[in-house]
C-alpha cells in the first residue's frame, strides 16, 4: 500500500511525502518525493485517474504564490481501473 501526503516543513515550504507499507514488514518511514507541492486533487473518470496539483511559484519580483500545474496529469492505471480509497 502506497500513501502520498503533504506535510509542511519547518522552513515554511510544503513537502510531498510517500509512505510504503508492505505486509508483513513494518511500515516504512515516509520519504520526501517533492518540494513545494501545496495540494493534490485526485479524481477518477471511468478508467482514467486525473491529478491536479498546486505548487509554490517563487519570483524575485513578487511574494511567493501558489499556481496550478497545467495541464493536469491524466493516466490510465496498468490494471485498467482506478484505485479505491
């Protein structure tokens, strides 16, 4: 079982973390997958998994802000069905 979650860091940025659980092994420690990911919205449309993300955008001329990643990522899982929550 693979779980992704967003965790704020002490420095104020957000971290996308991944945890992998394999029976009968003990749960793994969450590892950082990406920096600056503010949110992920996963939806399923038929057999297509759609991932929309907001990430940090840093500019030397303005305050940090969140931007939408465009286009959204659409994938068809290998087994042909979307995962169940």
